[in-house]
C-alpha cells in the first residue's frame, strides 16, 4: 500500500536545486574560516524584508537549508506524516525564545572584543554554529520524519510569519503577496494531491477562501502543488490577479456538480488489474451526466479525498453510472478501492464534472484517440454520437495498446461498428508480432489520415501518448482549436 505523502520533485529552479551549497559552505567551511558566518547577516535581513511583502516565500524558494531538505535529503527521507507536536504554536515560541536568548547572549559576549583582530571571527562563528545546529537537527528530522519537519518550528520561519503579519497590517501585501490560487474551487478534484506533495503537509484543497486562494501562514509558496495538480487549475498569483482569473474562467461542464449518495451494485473484472464498478444512486436522486464527463469517487481514508474517473457508461435514466478503474502501481487511492470496495457498500460520489471530452455534435468528422485505460470515456461518447440526432457524418476511433490482450471493451466497439456505418474502429498494437492489424502507435495511424485537418479530435490516454499525439498534430498543422484532450 502506498503512503499518503509523495516524494515529488521540489527543485524547480537553480537556487532550489543547488542552494544547499551555501549551507555546507557556512556550516562546515565556517569551522575553518569563521568569517563565512557573516554571510548569514544579509540572509537574515533579506528574509525579513521579503516576508514583509510575500510571507514565507523565502523559505520555499531561496532558503539554503530548504534546498538541502528538498534537493538532497528528500531522496533518503522516510517522508512520514509530521507529528502535530512539531506544528504547535507553543513549540515555535519556545524555539524562537531559546534561539533569541542564545544569540543575544553570544552577541553581548563577543561585543566586548570589538576592535580586536578576533572580533569578526568570533562574530562569524556565532552564525556558523547556528547554521551547523540547524543542518544537523533539521537534517536528522528530514531523514527520520519528513524533509520540512524543522520548518514547522524554525525560528527564522516564525520571524517571517511575524514580519508577514506586520506587512498585512500595513496593507502592503495585496499586490506583492502571491498565494496558491485555484482557477475555480468548483473545478477542484479534491484528490488531495496538493496535500500529498506539500512540503509542509498542508491541505490547500480543503481551505480555499472566497477568492479561491489558499491563505495559510505556513504556505511556502513553493509551487510544488501547482506543478503536481492533476486538474491543472492551480497557479500562484496575487489577490488582484485572482479576481481577474475568477471572472475569466468558464464553468461549462462543472455547473451541475453535486454530492451523490450511491451504492455499489456490480464489480466486474475486465483484466487482472482493471475492474468496472457500477454505482446506483440512492433515493430519488437523478444525475444527468453527459458523455465524456467524469465523476469523483470518495476514498475511505483519514483524509478527505476523492479520485476522478471517466464515466464509462451511457446515461439511461440518470439513476446509475459505471467507472473503469486500473490499479496504479503503489497507488494510494486505487489501492484502497481495490482492497475495500464491495458490492452493497454505500459510497459518496461528486460530480458530474468536465467539458474537455464533450463532443461538438455540429462537427461533421470526429476523431477519437485512446490509449490504455483512456478508452473508458469513449464508450458513452461513441454510443451517444450514434444514438442521438446530430450533424456528425463520420466517427473514427484509434485505440492503441502495447499488446492485443490489453484491449478492453473491444467487443463493444466492434458491435457499434457493425451496427452503424459511420463509426469506424482502428485498433493499433505496438509490441505484438502475432497481431495482424495496424501496428505501431496511435500517432503512426494519425499520420496516415490525409484529411486530419477536417476532424475535431478528442484524446484520452497516458500522458506520454497524449504528449506524443500533440506533437504529431502540431507537425501536421492541425488547428489547436480542433484538439481536445484529457490525460488518463
């Protein structure tokens, strides 16, 4: 079973990747050359000034110790949940008081040497010893608990929070303070990924304010959540930009989002690691979902979290739906689903959501491109196109797999092809010498379509497939406005 916290890359800039060199230079080199400790003085001044305008931005983007924790020690860290004790205000105050007392005491003692040859060496050694202490204690906590454990009660972090509060009181932060911001809270999958990758183990997805911003004093503004958001709805902007963003975002496909009580009425094994789960809505609930949308399934866990799955059933009556789930290697959410979900269990859904794969029925030609588990939304999409009144004259589905036995729902698509002459199925196999049909990747067949510019193209599959397809379509000069996609 996968653990909740994920070791995601946090070193996005040169400073964050190699800033730890400064830590080693001062903490270790300073033992031989004490004056190196004097370099910490502009650091303390800098973080105090930056935090006045931008909160704990320094911690997440410039701090040399932060670079040590995130760039080096994350790789060998146990990355466990940070105990609540380390997050308490009392511990922060105690450490700040102890640090301040010790620092002032040393300053007063060294001050008596002012004017002597050893003054600057002794002064530098004060900072060297402090840096070495943080490196040792913070480093051990980083390995044994989690990389940013120290940062929860770091005296410098507390000073930054105090400075930030003063900046907010002075009302100078509205334009300078950039926060994690969701395009729209309604578009959040509540998957918990932002929390799972957060260095401070915060929970942005449960705490967006009325302006869709995450306003937590401990947020490092490090953009790790932004980089890892599956829905790609996060950014880091100031309050004014957040208001503009809020006005621009269209909620088509998300306007009917609702909490749904449902019961599992069927679990069908499709392949060894792929199952189809069918949910029936409880009571008088009717959910009018569209072909191409997805649904959120709540995961029974200590943390509130959902998983997003494409709806693989055609809507008939709005009383039930199916999703097809592939167990991810070491997957936290799918692991819980496969181990715990049983027929008869009552679960919670949320949705329907999404507009990326809702087909424009005024188009004449439609090209569907699927890979792996990404085939699931195209079952209701193809069925809906064939069964509804529309202007579509031709639907081509390119379905890629590594080997023939990996195809799912292939018989259903073959039946659709036989039942309606405007639907065409093109299975493509990459690595199977026994396969008699189209060989290679979906991109290979896309290149054979002479009139590909006449299609509206909808793609769903693993990110490598989607990315490769986008490159091919760009090379073929396909209008970007005709391309829609979702990663599976």
